[in-house]
């Protein structure tokens, strides 16, 4: 029997691309799916029936699913996604925050409206839906949460200041939720995917054939990482990069601290600049800096 059988899974932005792939795979393993999708265009405009079509596909294959067409960027819409899961299936076990839009421009040309809407969908939307699901998971001592981030946030990408900031913000949110959920068996992990989706073609200069995609760029090659992060023995506080049939984990590293006295000057630091910037012996995770921060907390 699949470990996902009868698990209630919410997937936002599941009307196509990555979210649809996740929904179909979870459903094929016996999970009950809430397919959320506003049905708008890649820049977040309009609405449609994308969620209904995915639900129909799941049901035609013998699975269970319901549709929700609310916007994650609205607190009320986000709450309705979780409310629909409770009404239909009684609980929420897994939440995959996948909904997203793009409004790409260089920062010099980007309007603050383009900044706000991307932040609202990616970062605020993920927080809103998670906030609605969190008490349920916390109280029953079980939950699996995935934040869909991006290498555009982790490493940066030209023309995506709004998107990159939102995606890195999701990583920060996940870091905290992993800590706060640990004692309650609520895990939170981060996905950094690479695949052919309709959002890709909103990027200037990109024109991928979505009707006949490169098999190595198919969204289904990302989905195994999502299942791993939602399994019974899921890790927590991990960032997994997935795409093109390749998977890896990335993490934050720190080098050893330079220690000066209370009278340290700029000149003192400049004299040790090469050592300060040398990452050749850096180590992952809980360095002395983070341990001191944790102790102060």
C-alpha cells in the first residue's frame, strides 16, 4: 500500500506544469487532492478552468480530487483552500505551495506594482495558505509542507529581482517553520525546480515548445523530489534542486569567524580581507555564529 494513500494533499497552482504533475502523481498513489488554480495567465491576469480539467483527469483515472479556484494572494482565498479540504476530506496532511507568476523586467524598469504582485503571490500567498493549514497540522502532530523556491532566489538571475526576492523569502520562511514544527512532526522543505512550464515562456528570449517539450525538461522529472519531501520519513529544513533528471541538495555554508577585540577598526578588517572572504574550508549549517544566535533566542 502506498504511504500516500488517503493522505489529503493541497497543491496550489496545480492547473498545469509542475503543480499538475505533482497532483497526478500523488493521486495515482491514492492521495486525495485539492487542486487549487486561479486559471489566470502567466502574469497573474484573468481566471479559468484549469483546476477543473486536472480534477477531471484525476477522477477519470479513478482518483479523488476537488477543485478550488481562489487566489492564494488573498487571505480569504487562501483560507478557502484549506476550508475546502476540510469540508471534502476532513483534514490536511500535505501542502505544496507551488502557485506562482512572473513579471520579469530589469530592476531599473520594474514598476513597484510588478514588485508587489509577485511578492503577494509567491511569498505572501505561500504564507497565507500555510497559516491556514498550520494549526491543523500542529494540533494533530503531522504535516508535510513544501515551498517552491527557485535558483533565481538562491543564486540570482537577471531581470527577476521581484521573483528572486520572493523565492528567497520563501526559503527564510521554511527555515523558521522547520524549527517551529520539529517537535510536532511537521516538516518544511524547499524545492528549487527546473522544467518546461508556461511561466518559462514569459521570460524574454525564451520560447520552449510546451506541446512537444524536451523529455528531459518535463515537470514530472521534478515530482519525485516533492514526494520525497512529503514522505512519512521526510527530511526537514532541506533545499532540493530537481530537474532534467538530476537532483541535488544545496545549503548555506559559513567559514570560520575572524575574532577581534572591542577596538577593531576598518584597517584591521582590510588586513584580513582575504581570510574573511576565503570559503575554501567553510562548513555547512550550525557554525559558532548561528549557535550564538540560537542561544540568545
